[in-house]
């Protein structure tokens, strides 16, 4: 196995000049400190000790959160920036799809820009001449090629940039999240082009947020987080590890959101009971007389563990711990689920479900269990309430609890009914490639 | 550094297409287009003629017509000064290229100098027409020096262009300072007054350390003072030698700062 790209213990430190800019040019010159002052004052490590190897002919995915160092790594591979320490080695001609059409001049025509851009990317005039028709056809810009580039739409601009870069015929192709450039049709064309590159044994380094793409296309992947390699290897495994971490992050975010909402709702809002208060008015808060108090609300997963991130179809339980200061007979438990738009997805209470209020005294617990959480992906908020039959609130928690539903299927709406498709035998589907 | 310098030769295709792009883009959309490269110096020359023959007649012996004399220095000066001010902002203007594409940064300031050189060449025929019309037809032998003067100026301007471009990335104030320095420099150079004026000769040493003096005087001797020999050639050759050293020094500085461009632009 020969390596096309090798990163060996690469560290990249960016300088930040905040706070200590040069005082003036004069003082810098007088103190002869120009070169000294160009050294970092405050530094920011974008990549720390990153090593990975991309074998020749492989398609290699780089994934990670925003700011995790993916693009910095790509720029190092492209040779645009130099590593602070460590080494980057690349075999063969590189073409970087980092900023499409970066060298375009708006005033001159698409045709002239193709030539200049091609020369910038290392082609000779004759090579561009030979590929010119392919480039224009690929960009689907035949009728506009002689118009100044400033008249192009952003999609046309990107397409032309992409077309030039891909026709450089590189040995190593660097791709930074550029598949979002065109409409569906163009994206497919790009993917076909990538597939063709793979067949011809070219190396592709792909930086993307599209995990599907990584799983489908890449032979290997690396996950960067905070400038460090978290894991690399089989793309399915890497994507899985990444998703797990993302969920953990979301879990924390949900916990924080909930904590903040609760904090805002304290100290107890002594708003006078308003039995007619509109159930659908989306305003967070907590109110009620507190004769019975909801002391604790927890969202539990299938194992009874507190959780805030669920998968569509999971089991979800909402557990209420309540404390009745005096034994009471008139008591209704209520639950409401709202999506991020404030739409009530489901609301119910024990009275509607014809459970006659019995006595409640001291500390008690109530659990609202959903066997399959058939909601589509999104963020949801929960109302929990304790009130009298006539609506007089003991303790009302409005939109204070947040959870997230995740799904690998990108269906839309709110509710995912359990369903299946059936077809007559003359309809056939290929499973995803 | 020497390796990078050598690779400059490889980029000549890139440089020439960028210069062409610069020129095309400059006049794209204007009705007269390239004709402006002729009209601009022509109008300038006519204005000077009008001012110095009608409004404020300059009767200095030996430099008549005065406007044509001045123009021998102003045309190259314009090339020089616009080159430097364009070059100072060239890396910032081309930030996209430096940050996003693997691109030899030194090409950008050099393109500024070369694009302005083309404008200089386009204005030159106008000057030649006026020289001939006013009886100052240059001698062929003197004109043989002309390419050397241009070459020295090209090297000298390129050196400063590289240095200014590299420094401006870190000190943005240079662009503003430069405009004022160039103004001062213009008046400190015998362009709108002749070199042999007694007041100039009295501070001769001061003028001698100004490199552009030797370029301006060379242009004037070769183009305007056609009856005398080109006596300034020693200074010109010396400036040529100095420019080579300056170019190496400025290129070294540029090379040192190169890695910081992608981050600081």
C-alpha cells in the first residue's frame, strides 16, 4: 500500500493578534521588532498531533463538528498553510475543491475565467483548450459562457468553479463540503464524477457533514474533534462513534436547557390562578397554588435512566414526583407534548381519561409511559400539570422540559404512524448503493 | 528562497494571463475601452501644455516646450506610483486566492507592476508623437538605452512592490502612508523641474540618493535632450546593480513572511 497523503504528528497553531496589535508601524520599525512581533502573541491550536494516512486510490472521509479542525487539515494537505510542527506529504497533483471559483474575476467572461482559473490550478493553456468543452458542458453553462461572471447566479458560479477544478485531472482530490453547490441533478453529476475518480484509482479526501455520504462512499474515515483525532478506520464505525458523541453533547444541551428553564421559572410565580389560561399559549413558566407541588420531573429511557435524547420509536417515560401538603381528593395529572413550533402534538390528563380523582397524600409518584415514541426528528417540550377538575392549578410547569428525538429517516410532519409499504410484484426497488 | 525564486519562471503563464485579465477587467463595460489608455495621458499632456504655456508660462531655457519635458518624467512616474499603490493592496485584494487556493503569492504584486507597465507602454506613443512634433525626435542610439531604463525601473519597482505587499498584510496603515510618501517623493524628484537648475545642483547629493532621480533624468536625457550625449548612464547602471540587490532583499523578506499571508490576510 502506497500512501497518497500522510500526516505525521501535525500540529497547527493559529496566531491571534487580539490585544497586542502592532502599536504603530513606526515603533515596530524603530525597535526593529517587525519579525519579532510577527511571532504569535496569543495562540490557538487548530490541530494537535494529528496523524493519518490515506492510501493511494482510497476515498477518505473527514468528519467532525464545526470548528473541529477539518478545514484546517484540508488546507494543510492542499499546501495553502504550513504545519507548525509535524509533516504533511502528498504524492501527485492536487486539486482542491475548497472555495469554488475563488479566482474568478467578476468583470470578465466565464470563458476567460475558465482559462485563468485552469492556469491557476496548474493546467497549461493547451490542456484547458482540450478540456474546455467538457468543462462548459459539465457546468451546464453553454449559453452563458461569454457573459461576465458577475451576472451569474451563485449556483452557476459554483458549478463553473466545480467544473474547472474537477477537470484538472488531479491525482489527489480534496473536497470540502461542496456537494451542496447545485440542485439535485448537479449533485448527482458530482457524485458520478467522484465515482469515476474512484474507478480510475484517484485519491479523494472528503470533508463533509453528510454522514450518509461518508458511509456510502468512503473506504476509511477519520473523526476530528477539537483538533485531535478521536478515531479513524472503518467509516461505519467512525460515524457511529461520532453520532454517539453528538448525542451525548445534545443530551448535555438538553439538560442545560431544562435547568435554565427551571431556574427562570423560580422563584415560584405567584400569579393568581387563571382557570381560563389558554393552554396553547406558548410561554414558559410555572404557576399554581402549590397545595400539591410537582417536586421533580424526569424523562426516562427504556432502562429507566434519565435521558433527553431519544430515537424515534424508543420508549419514553415521564416520571413526576409530587408532594401534597395536605391530603386532597380533587386532583388531575396532565401531560402535554409540544414540538419546536409550539404545536401541541399530544395532550391528555387523568380526568379526560376518566380516572376519578382519589386521595393523594404526602410524597407520591406518577409515571406517564409511552411505549413507542412515534414522533419525527426534532426538539420537543413537555408540559406537566397538577390541577383541580375545574382547572384550578396546583402546580403548572409550562414548557419547562425539553427532549430531542433523533431519526435516521428524514420524514416530515410530527407523528410517524407505524407503517409499511407493499407493492405489486412488478414494482421493484434497489436498496441504497 | 532560491528555489521559490526559480519557480517564478514557471509561473510566467499565470502572470501573463493575470496581467491580461487585469487589463481586460479594467476597461470592461466602458465604451471606449482600451482607447482610454491613450486618452488619459493625452488629456494630461494637453492640460499641462495649457497651464504652462497660457496660464503660467514657463520660459526656462532648454526645456521648451515645458509640458513635453515634464511628460517625459511624469509618464514613468505614473507607472511607478500606481504600481506601488496597487501592489500594496494586492495581497489583501487577492485574499481569496491566498487563503483558498494554492497560489504563489508573489505573483500578485508583480502583476500590479506589469499591468501598469502595459499602460505606460500604451501612453508612450502619445509622448513620442509630441516629442517629434516639438522637434525633439529621439536619436536611435539614445533610444537603445530606453529598454535598459525600463528594465531598471521594472526591477526597482518590483522590489518595492514585493516589500510593500508583504508588509501591508500586517500593517494596513501602509496604504495610507504610501499615498503621502509618493506625493513627497514626486516633488523630491526632478520631474516637473529640470535636473540642471542651480537650486537642484546645490543639493545634488540629496537628489543623488533618490533612486528615481536617476530614472527620471535618464528618461529625460534619452527622450528629450536629444542633442546631448546620454551622460547619466553610469548612474543608471549603478541603480541597476542596486536594484538587483534590493530585489533579492525584498524577495527574501517576502519569502520570510509568506507563510503568514494565508492567516493574516
